[in-house]
């Protein structure tokens, strides 16, 4: 993860403080962010939370930059189903 992307990703747990929520909520959100990042990159669909779309991004590095439910990769011709990944 790029340092700027990591900083933005990690700083999202601070937003509840802007709305005067309890400080423990910041720690719970931070724990959730760390667990979701780990599950999304563990390489398994189950029991983790990763998906094939994200796995193809890590194998090829030049496609599937967004999430699978957003059409931007398809719009900018960066979408790849990863059918040839099985052959490697």
C-alpha cells in the first residue's frame, strides 16, 4: 500500500471524534480496519474476505484497481477477469 493511501485508510478511524463519539469507538474502528485489510489480502475467499477480483489485481498489477462493484475499471478498460491466472 502506498504511504499516502495507507495514511488515508488509517485515518478514517478518527472521523467519529469529529462528531463527539466515545474515544473507544476510534480503537474499535482501527481494529476493524486492520482485520479487514488482513482478511482482504490473505488469498482466500473463505474464511477470509478476499475475492477473486482483488487476487487478480495482485497477480497482474495493471488491472482491477477498484472494487468489483464499481464500474470504473470497466469504463477505463482496466477490468480483467483473470482467466489466464489459472494457467500460471
